[in-house]
C-alpha cells in the first residue's frame, strides 16, 4: 500500500507511522529521517539542504521532493510506503502526484489523524524529557514521574523542551492549519482521505487505522 499520513502536532503521527509501516510491511519514510540520512551521508541533496538550514532558512520544496523521490525509488519501497511529514503543503502534494503518475502508480489512501486542539496542546505541553536520556519521556498528567522533576529510570532531571511550551505548540498548530491542513481537501477531492480518531490507547488507534485501510482496500 502507498499511504500518506497527516495530522496535527501531538496527534501521535510518528508513533502510528512506525506501527503501521511495520504491520503493513512497507518502509516508513519521514522527512526528518530523509534530511538526517542525506546530511549524514553527505549526499549532494544533503549538502544543499544543510546549506539552507545552516543559514536559518527553510529547505525549498524541490530539495525535499528530490529526497523523497530518491527514497521511494529504493527496492524496499517497490511494494509500497508510508509517507510521514511529506507532502507538507499543496504544492508538494501536486509534485508527489506528478512523480507517482510518471512511475505509473498512485496513492491508496491518505490517513488523517484527528485530535481535539486543546488535547493536542495538553499532550505536548505536559511532556517532560530526561536530560540524561531523551528516550525517557514522562507527562505531568498521563505518565507522572514518582518524584516530580526526577526520572524514574535513571534519576536524571526532567525538563520541558523549548518547542514543547504551550505558546510554541499553538504556533506549530497555526502553521499546520495554514500550510498542511489544505492538503486534506486536496486529497478529499480525489476520494483518498480516511479520517481516524487519534484519541485513546496507541494500540486502539493502530487497530482503527488498519481496519479503515482494509475497508478502503475492499471498496476499491
């Protein structure tokens, strides 16, 4: 299956992308991983992206699109892929359509993870990370540390990342609404959007998404 995963910050997109890609046996392709891989391998695209990033500028769409194209042409993506973080806007969605058309393939579905905005803010703004190990993650409401401000695992200090502050989260949501959300209407016009309720246990959200994809496949 060839799937695009969209949703606001805090909807659990990264977690669901990893789980769904594993269940569907297709590669999880995220823009973050694409950038890191190309930069660490010092590819021409990686060097170009880094030059923009070092200057504090956004990486142009054409660079992101070229990276995505290279990744989708790898052998492990022949039977499908799950795109996470790309396309990020309508122009990227149009470019993706052009790429796929040239390859004689098409998207099977666009999974839209939905979560109430206030819940998204609560999820992210309440997150606390261990300074010793960033994989130790707690939450002031959903996963409290036994001792406030202290990691249960290693005793390290728990802190709130700058980009997890409520003000920053609301800014990120505004960017999502203005730049990324319009691609949902773009794909709805193609009959590809499958809306998934992103609230509840991780396993339940994954099950909902898989069931919806199965229904989508049966209808086609």
